C-alpha cells in the first residue's frame, strides 16, 4: 500500500473510533465514505470496517459489561445475524458502482432522518420492533458495513441510562461484527490487503476510543452528531455523483 493510502486509512479509523465511542455508533458510517475507494474491492472495504469496529467495541463492551441487559440484546442480534449472512453472500454479485450509489443514498437518507426526525419519533422496545429493526440492521450491515442506525433507535428507546445504551449497543456491534467477519471470510473478502490494513489501523482505533472515552462525559454528543450527519450528507451526495 502507498503511504498516502495508509495514512488516510489510519486517520479515518481514528476519527471513526472517536465518533463511535462518544455517540455510541458511527464508525462504519464514517469510514465507509472513504474505505471503498482505498481497498481493492467493496467487499474488502466492508470487511476491514467490520473488523476494526469489532475490535473497538470489544474493549468498551468488556469495560461496561455490568450495564448489559441480555434480554434486550439477544432477539435483535439473532435477527441481524440471519439477515446479514444472506446479504454478505450476495455482495460480490452486485455491481460495485451501483453499491456505492446506493450507499450514497443511504447516507443522505440517514443524515436527513437524524437531523429532522430523530427527536420526534418514539419507539417502544417490543419484540416486533426488535425483529423489524434487526432486519434493517442486517441489510445495512451486510451490504454497507453500517448496521448502526436501526439498532441505535432500538437501544436508545430501551436503555434507561446512557451507560446502559453504550454498553448494549457496543455489545451488539462486537458480536454482530465478529459474526459478519466470519461470513465475509467465507465469501473471500478477508484478504491479505485487509489484514495489512487492519494491522496498520488497530492502534489508531485504540487511540480514538481512548480519547473518545475522555470526551464522553464532557462533550455534548448532540453537537458531535450534527457534525457527523452533515459530513454524511455531503459524502453521500459525492458518492451518488461519482
């Protein structure tokens, strides 16, 4: 890999990890605006994103394990696992340029949703909600490595404290991403290029998570999210036009 590519991967991984540690999600959304242009294939980009996100989430989930309520995690996680397996298997058969355009549309839609509707829509943490949002999360995770937004809706609604929200969403991410990494490895997406990039970026992910953990108690997550959503919208438009 060229030094410029390595530097970009490291910088994006550090920022993505920081964003996810502060807001609870956003690693895949952030890095997938750039990773598909730096890795040999779209499938490899999703594999790298998932592996790095799992590593970051694992540390947080272990440290906050006392806040996990498993009965709120397992149903949506099981649904996600089944759906994501099917979507991972078809990624290689879909035109990659089309996927980037669809990804752009998803980024714009998600950013608009959080800007406009996130404070208006109320969601009860019921089993039908778990299955429905788990299905959406599996589709978005398998195709775009960004399973976060649907799961965030559920865990924000079901968690009584921000500690429970962070603990449960990170547990969901680490298990889900580990499962998808196995699916992607079977599909041939975990390549030597992905392994090399993962090695380069792992320390950056740790740094981002460390700094994000310090900021978590002080910075308004609402302000940070607005910045991220604006970036998502601009990146989504760029992906659609290119």
